[in-house]
C-alpha cells in the first residue's frame, strides 16, 4: 500500500533544527528571471489567483511571444512562463505592466496571496485590499518570495496550505480570525480590519526575523526564542487602532480543493498537469469573458470561472483537452517540471505520467500520486495526503521501493487507495 506523505513543505523546519540562512531569497519573479535548462523562467504572481479575462489573454500572448507556448500553474495560484529567451526581460515587463500585472518596483515578489477560489466578491475585495496595502508598504519589501498569506472564506481549503498568515472570514462577513503560522491560538478582528491586520502580522514576523538574526523566510523557521505570540500580536493591533480579541484555541476547519465541474455559479477546470498550452489558455479566457469576465487560478493548478454555467463553452473546453468534470484520471496525477527543464531531474516525469494515464491505470478517486524528478520533490500537493513516486538513476521508487517504469502502471493500480487529508 502506498504511504500517505503528509503535507509538510520543505521550508517548514523543526524548531529543534533552526534554519540559519547565509544568503537572500533567490525566488524568481517576473522581473528577476531564473535560468533553467530550457531557457529562462518568469513567475508572474497573481494575488488570490484573480485575473480578468483580458489579463489572462495577455499572459497567453506572453507565452507565445517570449516563451515556449505554454503556461505553468503553480501551487500558489501563480503563473510561470518557461523557455524565455535571454534578453526578453524588458519586453516581458512592458507587456505585463500594461496589463496591470506588475506592481511598483520592490514589491513584485512579495504578493504571495492565496484565496478560496469559490469565495464570493467580498473575499475578492479583501484580496485586492491586502495586495494594495502590501504594495504600499516599504517594510513589506523585506519579506521573502516564500512568505505566504491565505485568505480563507471559512471553509478551510487554502488554510491547509501552510500559510504564514491566515485570515478566516465568517459567514456574515462581520468578523475575521487571523492566525500566525501553525499557532493554536489566533486573534479576532472586525472584517474591515482584516487586510490591515494581515499586513501587521507580516511586519511582526519581520521584526522577529531581525531579532533572530538567522534570516528566516517563513514563520515556521523562526527560532523558539523569537516565536510569534498571539498576545503580543493583539497588543500590536491595539496600538495600531485595531480592536482585537485573542482566541486561546482557534477552530481549524478543513475543506478539500474544488474538483473539476460546476460548483453553484462557477466552473472549475483542470489543465492536465497544470500546464495548458496558449490555445487552451486563450479558450479559458474567452469562455470566462462570456460569463463573469474573470478567472481564478487555484493553488491546485486548476482554474475557476465564476459566473453562470457557460454551457457550450464547457463543451469547448473539454474538446480542447481540459478537464471539466470530476471523473478524469488526471485528478490523481501531479508532477514536477522534470526534464528537459530542470537540470537536477533524472527523468521526463511529465511524459512518463502521461504514458501511464494513457494506459488507463489511474483513477480519479485514487490517492494523488506526485511524480518527482529527484529527491527534492518540488511541487508536491499541499493540504492533502499524497503518494510518493521519485525518479532515480535506475528508474523510479514507489513508496521507497524500486519499481521499473514498465511495471509502474500495474503497481499504481495495485496500490491505489483513498485516504483522508493528513495533518488536519
């Protein structure tokens, strides 16, 4: 039986093993490109995953003009462009800036906000307010490109993604709960103060990081002596004029990610392996434009189209190779970049995953299997249990056991299982 890997992010270190960094964060952005084996890579941060149809169309243009004609959806609801040519940075920045996809200099890599993709307009407004405050804060430029905000409407989907600051909404929209890292306690504030409280939480982290002197990137990396305290956070909020009540024990709701299909007045669509080509992406933008005019990129590498069921548009999306229903085998398959894009990868994991899916040996109800090109396991699922498949110099290891590629499909079928999310 496959082992269920817990959703433990690589950056979350044990307090018994303090992280001491001797360099700054090299996380890529849209202005600071990363050199990969298949060309340069740009990561366009999309706060809350919120895009207008017109902005989405511009990203498709960027993929064709500067990249390899594909877009990669990330585990933080952002979009990556790969295969970029040397010297394209200025042209790419001009295109993105014209579409409103770049903030003022210095803030581009700190806009790491995930939000419940099926949340309503009030949640979207809160995302935009937090992004505005972040981009107006000089202090916020000290955050690493790994620091994560989550705005959860109360169901608990994005709260399961190991955020550094989580804001929970309530059903009536009057109050919000702010939690620091994985703390048991939390602070309750008025909903109208939630975005400002989230920014103050990040500034509290930066103060603690400065005091620690270890250059932590995430709340979990703070040494024990500098751990964030709910009582101190409440005092800081009060000093800033925000009424706050400390909750010694805060509820930890959990909801699974939305599966492809219709959810009330929204359609969830999954590009296989989170990598649509530009034609598929433009079709998503066109269908969104006929509905609510907006797309929401989710942290589970899917796209939500708010608005009424697009009807014929849904059929067009399915015909283009996108998953629009809950029964596709692609729901149980994720993968890192692999070859040829990553020099550390030992296999073309995406091609191998596609080959196994074509054999019909996967199941939409199965435990998600993450294909990793090396032991770093980049891009693995968050907020849920997952099965571990890692490339080695001699083939693959499935649950730590060597498994020849020719036997993988049968091994996955024999071992498939369902499980409840771990660490909830």
